[in-house]
C-alpha cells in the first residue's frame, strides 16, 4: 500500500463537525437514533440512494418499530416491506439478528464491536455506524463517501479495495475522534455527509468544502484521480424468459428454488436455452393457452445482467399457485426484476395466437 506524506488528520474534526451542524440534512433516521433505527437505515443505505430510502425506512420502522417486532414478523410480510430494495438476503439476516438479540441479549444491541460483528449481516462498517452514531463511541464507519473524502484530502493513490487501506484509515480516524459521548455521532455522519453533499464523485463543490484548505487534491487540481477504484469486472449475462400466466382465478406465482433470488416469489421463469416459449409452457403441462404479447426488459444485479423477455399468457388454468392481481400488488413480495413485468398486462393487444 502506498502511503503519502504524513497528513494532519487532527485538523479535520473541528471544522467538519461545525459544518455538519449547520448544513446536515433532516433525515428520518437522524431523529431518535437508537441502535435499531441506525441499523435499519444503514442496511437500507448500502443499496439505495438516501432520497429513495426515506419512504422504505418510514414504512419499515412504522410496521416494525423495534427488535422484537422484527423478530416476530412473518416472512412474507417482511419481504413485502423490503420489496423494491433488492438484496433480500440482507433483510433475512436482519431478522436472524433480531431473533438472536431477543434470545441472547434481551432485545438490546451489544455495545462491543466484536459482539456486534458476530451477528448475521453486521460487518465492520455497520458495526462502526451503530457504535458511533447510536452509542457515541469513537469508532469509524468507513464507507464509499468516507473513502472518497479521505483519498482526496490526502491524495492517497491506494486502490480503495485494498483491506490494508481501510485499516489505515480506521486507525488514523480513530486517533482523532472526539472522546466517547462527545460528538462522535456528529463526526461519523459529517464525514458521510461531506461525501454525499460536497465531495461528490464527478463534480465536487470544492468552494463549499469546510476542509478545502486541508485538501491536497484541491490544491493540485487532482480531484478526478481520487479515489482510486478497483477495475470493474465484466458482468455475467443471461437471457431469461418470464411468463405472466393469467387465468380467470388470478396470475401464476411460484417460489424460486435456486440461483439468483432463491426463495423469492416470481412469475415463472427459465434461462433461455433452445426451447421456444410454447415448448416451455407445454413442458409445464399446459395444453391450451394463448401467448398474447411479449415485452423486453433489462435488469442488472451486482454480478449479473438479465436480458428478460416477458410473455403475457392467457389460460384457463396454470400449473402453479395463482393470486388475484390486487393481492399480488398488496401482499405478495415480488422482486423488481419480476414486478416490472406486470406492465405487460396493460400492453397486451386484443389479437392473439392460440397454441395447444
């Protein structure tokens, strides 16, 4: 790891905390930042933008206000509350953690980093956020925003994916944190907020930065070079057929048994090999059906891209459980990859071609 000339980290907290107190956004998870509320917000913010997360957060904590409520929630309701956020394994891990907290910790979060990180789905960053924001401990939480801010301030050319770089930043930041209980929460959130509002990836507003005089990248005009990111790996690509099978009783939905989104509900789907849509439907035991319309979508996961062709199929019966459309919209948890296929229902023409 490349370490640049020693940097005056101790000069960061005072001006940054003052800036934060004057400029911070009013966000729902900043009101009454209990460990539970901080935890829920941080897990959500790992995968979605702040503005988009607000509605999900308010709905989630409105229905499940504490650890006990989360631990006892039925899975389908839990997944429905998480619908649209993706990464459903994260909310399942949250419920596993809630059950452990209820069973072993009396429904409370432990205040030690080692104990927190032993819980499902709580890694180094999330533990740091809970300890500093909720418990007021001088423990850094280094996320993408913090990497960007610190890399530019110090002009550090180290690839941010290097584990040693995160350890280095944690060590340096820990040494300059306010004492426990004295603005630790503000310092953690100020670093994040600066990255979100000022030290942006493509267009940093350096003239508004409270650390401008301390920023080596601003001094040398090298902001665009930092942070140094790892090489992007090419995503795997897969073609998928999705079937919205509509019957008089409702629309067919089943559970995925393997692969991406395992255990989640879906409109029946298959990876595209050489079979036609009609051959696939017949292979499921369907003998009389109408393929009315097809529509193409693209859905991108972290490591894979689905090129989806969605088919609207009419039939008297389906080989899978069926649900009324209203129930699907209100109660059935469908990942976004499949929920977007509902749009094909309003796009189907009156003409059709019957197979069977």
